C-alpha cells in the first residue's frame, strides 16, 4: 500500500510538467478539440484510502470512484459522484473490515493552464453508508449507519485526446459516524483518497 501511495504522489507531481513538455513539443494537437468535446463528462478512478489520523484502529485501504459532471462554463463544474472505500481493522481484530459507500455532490473551480492541462479545486457535501464486519476471539458482529459528510479536493486533468483525459485527484472526506453501541460512539471514519483515473467528455 505504501508503494501505491508513493506512485500516486509521484504522478501528481510529474503530471503538470509532462503536460507542459508535451504542449511545448507540439506532440499533442488538441487545442481545438476542447471546443468539439461536450460539456458533460464521466470519470472513473481508483487509488489508495488513508483513514483519518484519529482512526488509528484502521489500516490503509483502497478506493474506487466514479462521477458524472457538467461544465457550467470554462471555470466552473458541478459533479455527482459515487465513492467506495475499503479498510481492514488493525491486526488486533481478526477478519474485521469497514466499507463506506458515498454519494458526494461537488462544486469545482477549474483553472485551465493550457489546451492539454486543467487543474481544479472543489468542495461539497455527501451522504455516506458505512458498514463494518467485526470479528475478534470468535465473536462476530456487524453494524451499519448512514451519515452526512463534507469533503474538499484538488486535482488535474491531462488531455490525451479531444474527448479523453488522464485524471489525478486527492480528496479529504470528513465523516463522523455515530453508531448505536456506546463503545463505537463517534467513530472517525473519514480520510484521504489519492486516485488516478480516466475522464471522458461527451
């Protein structure tokens, strides 16, 4: 997992430089393609999930996500997403894990740096369905809850063709789960996701 996180961070740092170099070399000739692509898009992402520092009972996990968005104008977009995270509890808990399915809504400010590169930042609200399976010393238990959450993100889209782009994104989500059992009161189940994916414009 640490290797995956390192690779994603390196990609986030290298992508803008790669895009600028490609533009200067003239390798990508899609400047007019931006006008031909539609105002709607579909994004598919995968990456690493790093739980909040207060959630020391959880190991790092993985993230899968998707989103449908609309570019209201050149500098503003609205997006509806679907996020899934999985993380195991630490070694003290045998065969115990947590999953969260989120439905976030995001407003994004987009800054075009070139015909091939957009960077963006955004924030929004979401609804999160959390479930965990708990097993220790032969005792099994499962529970689930639904809670609101907030998130903030930043990322980059690197145009590969008039209708497709490489997407790199880092997102922090704050979810405060309040399970019925007193022992699990106010579990901090949010965290940071670092992802890489593809974005299709139509």
